[in-house]
C-alpha cells in the first residue's frame, strides 16, 4: 500500500445494499410491467373482438323504418303527404359456408393468441425467478466477502499490535496486510456483481 508500517490502518466502506425484494414481488412486478405481455393481452383482446363481431354479422338485422312522402298538387281532394312505417329485415342465410370458415379462422386466431400469451407469461415468470435467484446468490456472496474483509482487518490490527510490541515478525505483518488487501479486492468484485445482478433483475421485471 505504500504506507509506513506503523501507520494507522483504517478500513471504511460506503457500499450501499440494494433494496430487498421477494421472489413473489419480482414475479408480480414482471407480470404487471413487461411490455411484451401488455402487447400480447391487447392482441388477444383484438382477436376476441373479431370473433364477437363475426357472430354479430350472422344475426339478422331487423330495423324499424318510418318514412314520409310529400306530393305537390293543386287538388284539395288528394292527399299531399303519405306516411308509412314498417320493419326491415336484412339477412344472408345462404353464403356457401363463407361465414362459417371466416368465423373458424377468427376463433383459431384467438386461440393462438391465448396460447402465445400463456407461453409468454411462463417465460416472464421464468426470467424473473432466474434473475431474482442470481441477485440473491450474488448478494449472499458479497455479504460473505464483507465478513472476510472484516476478519482480515481484525487480524491485521492484532498482528500490527504484536509487531509494535515486537512479538510478531515483519513477515507476519506483511502477510496480514496482503490478506486484507486481497479480501478487499474480492469484496469490491462481489459488490460489482451485485450491481450487475440487480440491473438484470430490473430488466427482467420490466424496469428498463
């Protein structure tokens, strides 16, 4: 480290742990926020509307019709206005199977959209679970490395005191210092891994 051997050793850490999140919370957030799921739900809804629209086309269209007819005449004996009312029925009972085939195609499309959505939901859950487990593993490893650093720091303090009292060799002090430095480097790497895992988790739950 380049410091005198009798210098005061101080180990400080400003690392900040990421907010905690349970596996169920991660999965629920992913199901609510992943954009591809939202798009798949919209496509399924549109397919369902197409099926319902085709069913409505097969229902006879019955309308109530009222009409007025005005005549221009000069006779006082003939009416100059005729009003009529009636029902208008529009229906195509014989379409040579066209409506049936179109309805079948729309139902097949709706079913495919439903299957695609179910498959996507399973994939989103899998991604969220995997990212959460990786984050938890990285966090536990980092916590273990922090303990190792603290242990090496305490060992360095003890050896330094013994060296000051001339009850420990310089070699012992240098070895303790090397162990402490290595532990600190490991802790820094593990902290970086935690940050990466947390970023991956945010991506998995749709917080890009």
